[in-house]
């Protein structure tokens, strides 16, 4: 299950783990104009871990999900 909310400066997507136990903590994706952050609470350390991806890293991740094993370089975006 997931939810999508539009905030003032970002879109927030929350991914909720469903199914058989043990379940993982929710993953929160914040999409800003200049970057995307991914957050997940870690109950073992009682901390929320945040990963920040640039827009170029996000494009690479999206492309990588559909490619076989290997090393790739995308052509630069033309505006």
C-alpha cells in the first residue's frame, strides 16, 4: 500500500510494507524540485535514516531498474 500527498514544496510518497511478518518500517519518499530524499525509521537505533539523490542519480536509478548487469552512462539531458 502507498499514499501520495502534495505539500507546498514537495510530493510525499509513503510506502507501507504489507504481508507476512516481519514487516519493514514505512519508507517515505520526498520529491523536491532539485532532489529526492528517501527516509526510513530504524527501530534498532531509534533513528531515521535519510538518503538524498540528485535528479541525475534518480534518472540513473530509474534506468538501472530495467537493464541487465553491467556499467552504463546515460546521455546528458538536453533542455
